[in-house]
């Protein structure tokens, strides 16, 4: 971390894209002293603040080689995200970050990447998709397994279908409920795992609600994937994002600092325990 | 490590210590009685300090009682000591202004504290301070407010002669005598204080006081006093190192027993000298052009502490009590190299329902159906 985690700077909204009724993307450009460039790796996050309301942790979904701006894709769930939804080009937010450790991108260069996401669309993995697609020749096969509760929870439907087939990328979608017009599978995202074959070259990156991650991990381990090649991204309440406020603790870990991405073998003892 | 100097300060000359601190520009805090408890406040001399006072503490109760001795420090502790002086209960982190063109500007309101001297700090408080230093001082960007207040602190510790019934610092290895982290430490006798230095700053001040060396009978009397203080403590932890002993028992039924008593009020976390949680929030000005971003002490006993949409991860008291105790006695070892409990007993006395975890620990560590 090169920037002061305790003090914000301003960023101006340059663009706003409505992705779905309750999901939007903000393209932000840092303002003020730009002598310290905004550098990050996929999986890292910012604390993004709305003046008078507060800050929330949001993953950075744009590509780290775009130096002039960065994107956040946000789902409206409450106060701060609701206020952000009403903002548009020219409006300003505050930014602290980037925080956390991010996904192991350099360390997984050359490997076959399997991304599994569930629940309400998983922003931390979007950055990985973008990253790999932009550096296609640096990675082996890319497989995206994405599950939603309900067909109407799926956004980026077009983007997913555009992705499918390009450079050997395969995208599999499933919905817990199905419904008319739904072309993907019906059932939990773990059912999609049968579409992949695990080899020594496979690395899996998983993000979603804890029970979904645990079920996915089990199935991948059953298929012979090593614990060391499994990565998960966690969510906790975060106030400071710098290892001081105590809110993000999971066992001995401050998720904001030693996470939010963890190698499964490092975190397995702390997963799946209610109320931990 | 600086060399230790020692001297004897007669009770009649106690004032000179206060005067020296004032000369050096310190705002001097010392124990005074407020609302039936002992708190640290600005004083001008020994006449502001209570004398002969005793504290009667048991789980769920704290009472002060006048005593016979003319001693200044014949009590153990009050609800707070150094924590609120360094980790402010409420602190403004920055102010945001929105200019007429919509641009945002931020200004930090760093406190400019006067150097503080605190007289009467105990061994447990010093251990807690060392732990807070590790927490708030870590990394390339330590906590700015804490670091600022910490920088110019002068600490005059006192060896405990009269532990409360709730104290168990002997079993945690933190007391009753001040071991390190002080500038000066006092051992109190009826006739005065044996003063020893613990830092270069302390040595200098001691030199200025030009005290006579202590007599060996005084040293012996203090040693007997410390031994007595040690043997008066009846409470203890089952082990100094409970790493993985609690974390490996998240489903132990005794957590339910604790949860049935705990009110989830968070008193324990606010009196605990090592609890560090805080939350941040905005306080917008009514005109809408500016807003303060502040932080306040928080507690893992609140629902908001673990809230992520659509609800708290620790919705039940069972999970909150388990988090508190497991963090304190178990996870702390991985985080900062030792237990987070310094045995001050505050969380016992100030718990409205008198939970005493030294009694619950053997049950939590025992077989689920054991007796
Ligand atoms: C590392 C990390 C990365 C994230 N990345 C994204 C992202 O890219 N896109 C996205 O839409 N969401 C993301 N989230 C979740 C997002 O932070 C929450 O949806 C958001 O905090 C909700 O705020 P609110 O005020 O609108 O909701 P409310 O329900 O009003 O919440 C009140 C407060 O609780 C806290 N809170 C509530 N839900 C969460 C949560 N899930 N995680 C952490 N704190 C929460 C916040 O402090 C919030 O201000 C991420 C969370 C984490 C921890
Ligand atoms: S846990 Fe209780 S006894 Fe231990 S340091 Fe905290 S308040 Fe004192
Ligand atoms: S002080 Fe007692 S009742 Fe209150 S949260 Fe702590 S243990 Fe529970
Ligand atoms: S968010 Fe404050 S410690 Fe992690």
C-alpha cells in the first residue's frame, strides 16, 4: 500500500452505465494530486464515500493497465449504494484505497482459470474476467461458471454471450429457479462443475455467499483440485479497511488486510462456522 | 535499555514530582474520585488525590471505601486508564467540503495535544499499552491520532499493593509490579515512595529530584508487599496461552450458558484496555456543504459490528460473546504474539450481570458434558 489509508481523495464520475435495474457501473477519475498514480491489482477494493452518508467497500472491476480511470460496479442494497445510484457524470465521491491483496494474477499466469461465482453477481471476479480476456495469450483455458437465484438477477447477459467461444473461453450460466426464456441450466452453480475437467494446470477462483463457496470447494476438491489452487474472496463489514477498526475480523485475520482474497488452504478452518 | 536509577521520595516531597512535570510542560493527570469511581483527571498536586481509598470489586459491582492509611495508591483500578487518553472515544478523522463548483476538498483536523503525564498507571495498564502500540502503531501508516498522542506521554507507574478481588494479573504475567513501559515507577510505603526509572526521560527527572538512595529495609518491605499482593489474587486463567483452545470449540454448549446471561451491552468491551474496535460515520452539516467523518468506539456486542447486507453475521449473543472471548484469549496470539487479556478484571466488575469468565473458562475447555 503506497497511499495513506487514513485520508480520502476526490474522484469525479465520468460515466455511468445502468447494467440492470439495480446494478450500475461508475467510471471514476481521481482528482487533485495525481502525482501518486492510482495502481491496483484485480480483486483489490476501494472505500468509496458519499459526502454526508458514509463509505462502502467496492471492488475495482476495470483493468489495472487503464491508468486514467477505474470502474466500480455497484448493486443497490441500502443507504450508500442507493445514494450512489442517483449520482451521475460530474458528481464527486471520496476514495480511499486501493486496499487488500487481490487475486494472484501473476502467480497464475499460464494456468487454466476456472471462475465460479454465485449469488448476486460477483464484482471481485469481474475484474479477473476482464484481466484474462485482455491478456488471452498469458493464460490457458478460461471457464466462467456463474449462478443466479433468479433469471432476472442476471446482468451482463450480452457480455457473457459475447465472451463465450472467444479464445476458447467458455461461459456456463445457471439459475436456481429457471423460468420462461431462460437458456442456461437450472439448479445450483455447483452443478456446472461437471462441465470442466480439473488438471494439474487448473486454478479456481471463487466468490459468492459462504455456503455456495463451501459447496463449490468440496466439489472441486472431489474432482482432484489441490487446496493450494483454490482461491476465495470474502466479504465482511469494513470501516477502516486498514487493519485497525476490527470489524472485518474472521478468526485471527483482518480480512481487509490479509484478504479479501485467500488461498483456500489458509482459511479453511474459519469457513462454514455460523456466526464466526 | 537504559540503566535504572533509584531513589527514595518522602511523602512530604511528593509535590516535587508534580512540579517537575509542570516545569517540563506536561499536563499532569492523576487519579481522582468522580461519581463513585476513580478516573484520571488534571491535577495540580498531591492534595487533589484521594488518600486511604480502597476499591471493593466483585463481579458485577464496584464500590469505593474510605480507609485508614494515608496512602495514595491503596486501590487497584477504575473503569478506564490510558485507553481513552490515546484512542479517543470520539475523533474527527477529516472534514469534507463541497465547493460551489461541486468539487470536494478534505481537511484533516489532527489534534494538537499537549504532552501528557499520567501518574498512577498500573502494571496491567502498561501491558495493555504495549499491546495497543502494536495494534495502532503497525505498518507503514500507523493510526495518526493515536501516534500523535502517544509520542509525548510521560508515565509514572505505581506497583499494586492492594489488588482488587477481581484482579488476576499474576496469572496473565502482567503484574502486580510494573515491569516495563514506564518512565518512572513508584513503590509506595507509609513513609513515601521508592522511585525507579524506566527510561532516559525518567532518569533525567529523577536526577533533578536528587533523592537519597533507598534503604535496604525499604526494598525488603516493598518486596514483602508485592509478595502479599501476589498471593492475595485468587482468580486465574487456566493457561496464559489459549491459542486454538477456544477457536477449536465454537460449538461448545457452554457458549449458550454464557449467552443466556450476557445482555450484549458491551460494557466489557468499553472498559477493557485492549479492546480496539471503532466504527466510522458521517455527521453532515445542516447546510449540506460540509460533513465531518468521525470515528467512535464500537463493540463486537452490537448488531452493526458484523452487519453485511441483509443482516448481521453475529445476530445472536452467543456468537458475539464467543467472538469477544475467543478474540481476546485466542486470536490475539496470532495477531500480536500474546493473549489480549492483561488480567485487570475490569470486565468482571463492570458487567451488569457479573459474568466472570475465569469461572467459565474451565467449563469451556472441559468436555461438553463434564461437571
Ligand atoms: C471487499 C468488498 C468488496 C465489495 N465489492 C462490491 C462491489 O464491487 N460491488 C457491490 O455492489 N458491492 C460490493 N461489496 C458489498 C458492498 O460493500 C455493500 O453492498 C455495501 O456496503 C452496502 O452499503 P449500503 O449502505 O448501501 O447498505 P446498507 O444495507 O444500508 O448497509 C449499511 C452499512 O453496512 C455495511 N454493509 C452492508 N452490507 C455490506 C457488505 N455486503 N459488505 C460490507 N459492508 C456492508 C456498510 O458499512 C454499509 O454502509 C463489497 C464488499 C466488500 C467487503
Ligand atoms: S478481558 Fe477483562 S480482565 Fe482481561 S484485560 Fe480486558 S477487561 Fe481486563
Ligand atoms: S459486560 Fe457482561 S452483559 Fe455486557 S456484553 Fe460484556 S459480558 Fe455481556
Ligand atoms: S476493515 Fe477495519 S480492520 Fe479491517
